[in-house]
């Protein structure tokens, strides 16, 4: 499957929930944030949904815990994209 490059924005809320938002590079549309119940679940999402290596996901989770926010370049599988955002082609 094709991969779609973009940015992963993750924010740790005060109740421990993590809001994960994917913003594709070459398209416009509305983001559809997903929520993880805790940092451990978010770390698994970083690997399985957002295509990070386990090492980079662990690094991102540590930064998220420390700074409460993380912004990472990543690429997602094209099949997962409809779950993460409503996409229109750029210029349409």
C-alpha cells in the first residue's frame, strides 16, 4: 500500500488521555483526532497506526510525557488515512 507523509501532533491531557492528530503534507481537509487512554496506548498507536519504529515511538512517548506535546514527521498507510482525516486533494 502507498504511504502518505505528514505530521503527527500528540497532546497529553491532564487526565492522562492522549489526543493524536495526523496532518497530511500534500492534501487539505479536516483532521479527525483520535484518542488514546494513556501514554502506553498512544505509544502502540505511534507504531501500528502512524508507522514509527518502536525506538522512535518510545522516544516520542518519553517526550510527550516530559513536554505534554509532541510534533513528529511520519507517514501512514493509505488505508488508515480515512480514519485520521477527511481529505481533499490540494487545489480542489
